[in-house]
């Protein structure tokens, strides 16, 4: 059903709305709850909500259907922000503490 709504938005060249519809969601009784990231998605969803609610009510023949969202904090992927050798080494030490012992035993330097 949601795929039909995505196609409808795609035909209207509403790419940002289509991106929101690709977010995970959950059905709770008469409520459809989308899980969004903080920031821009919240503002965009507020604009999309009336239209999306109307479309889903019409397609599902359910006039009491409600659409909402919950903000979920995205897990920051710190590996993308590692620039220096020292940052990479500290990150790897957190994943594998034995690396610290190896560096000490063999006198390894992270900065070169």
C-alpha cells in the first residue's frame, strides 16, 4: 500500500516526500507512526502529514486512521569522522583493547 503512495508522490516529482516515506514505520491500531531523524525531516513531515493522512484514509477505506511520527536519534558513525592517524588508532583501541598492548610492546607510533 505504501508503495502505491510512493508512486503517486513520484509522479508529482515530490522527491523529498518520497524520501520520508522510505523511513521505517510501525502500525499501532489506527495509527501509522513513522520513525524520523531530528531536524529537517520533522518540518517536512509536518507539511506532508495532512496530504498523506488523506491518501491513506482513502486507499485503506479507514476514516479514523491517523498518521504521526516519533523522533529517533540516529547513531553517529564516528568512523566517518576519523581523519588523523591518532584518531583512527584511538577508535581501533576502543574496538580492540589488545591493540594498546601491541603498540606498547613493539613501540608503534601513530603519528608519522
